[in-house]
C-alpha cells in the first residue's frame, strides 16, 4: 500500500501540526486514512464522524485549508507524495484535535421563526402551486455540516459579528420558511430583520463549499435581501406605510 504524508492538528489552541506517514488504498477517502491513523499511531486522535456517506455532516474539517467533509475527499484526487494538511474548522472554538464546539449554530437555530401556515381554504384544504413547492426543495437538502458557516468571512475573519449575524446556513433555513407557499407570518419582510442579512456581501464562498449543492447565495440570500430592499426602498410600499400611519393616527 502507498503512503501519504498526513499533517494533522493535534491538541487545543496551543497545539501543533504533527506529521504522520499513513498507508492508504486508491479507493479510500480522507476519513479512511484518518481512521487508519487513529487505529495505529494516534489512538487518542479526536475526530467526529457518523455516516461516512456525505449525509450527516459530522466529519467537517479543513483539508489543505478548504472546509470539506473528510468522507467526500477521495485520495485519488490528491497528487502522489503530496502533503495533506488536516485542521479543525477555524471559525468555531477548538475542543481538541479536529473537534470544534459548534453550539453557536444551535443557538442561532432557535432564533429562526417557526413555520406558521395560512388558514385552510373554505373547503378545508391547503393548495400550493408545484412551481412554489419545487422552489424550496433544495433548502431541505442541508445536512448541517456548517461548512458554509466556517468559510463565511463575516464571522471567520470577524468573530465579533457573531452576536448580530446568523450565517448562511440559517439564511437557508429562513428562506425555507419565508418562501414556503403556505407561510403566513414570516412572509412579512419585517420578519427578516435582525439576522444580519446586510452583513453578507455576496462572495458565494458558502455556495462553493456546500456538499449538498445548495445554491445558498443565489436562491436563498439574494432573494431574502431583495425582499428587505423592497420593503425599505420601494416607493409604493413607502407610500402605503405613510397612508397607514396617517389612518391609524386619526
């Protein structure tokens, strides 16, 4: 079996990269090699994983500086003899080795408005157009790997923004609710304020790392931004608000 030079972060914030020569087979993925390392030279290596099929999002890390699922990075795609650097996700607090504390994401999940369906039609049924249903299907493909959160420079380079910015993963969740054809309350643009949409400057880095292929920027973030802009700057809506305030003041 050939050998690969694997350089892995070990320890906590004060740790260091340690190099290992590990055997691998051509059909294997990075996670296979990490498991072999764990069973031989680094039995105390901390690493998260579950399905090993790109569906659970547990094995998120950074491979040669790029946020990736280790189970989706095939060894055949690396040049023989190439040094492969594996590090924990930079954006989240490090616990040990390749394991980070992603609880900030769970806190943000609680902020997203819950689905609030409209009242049923007079015949007691809900009706939706197929085109509206299809529009939101990709949002349900998210596996919560948080790679989009990790790569987002708004929090990666400026952690002070975490209090005011929920990140691309939750813009997808907000879009899933906000754009649902039966949603009622959160379709109001005012429901989009307070999540930090204005911090995003559309670099599409989140879309590039999404293992589920969700077009986060084009299909979630930009449409949500457009709704906010329309609410704030559309002259017809502005006039409507003025008229409404005038009537309520009488």
